[in-house]
C-alpha cells in the first residue's frame, strides 16, 4: 500500500469506517465502477462480506449503485 493510499486509509478509519468498509471504498476508487465480484478481488475481501458492507456504504453516501446486469457500484469522491 502506497503512502497516499495508507494516509487515506487512516483518515477514513478515523472518520468511523471499519477496515472492511475502507478497503471496499478504496477498491472502488481504483476502478471507477465495478460489480461485487471485482470489488472482492481488488480488496481481497470475501464476496459475501462485500455484499454485507455495501449497504452501509450506500447509506453513508460513499458509494452509488448503478443498475444493470450485473449491478455495479461506484465510489463517490469524499469532496462530494
């Protein structure tokens, strides 16, 4: 993990995100938009766990759901 990514990780956790939520959010920042399968591969988090955490990130407004087949998710930049 690079220095900037490491700093971002620490800031997001300081703001109250769990380690898993932070990894998912950072994975989405890397790929723009992605289905859960890809998020799981990039973040190294089990697919079932990604599904469990996605709803909390949606409620926090940190990610958006993109309807389609498959459903994809996109990170909302923190500035927004």
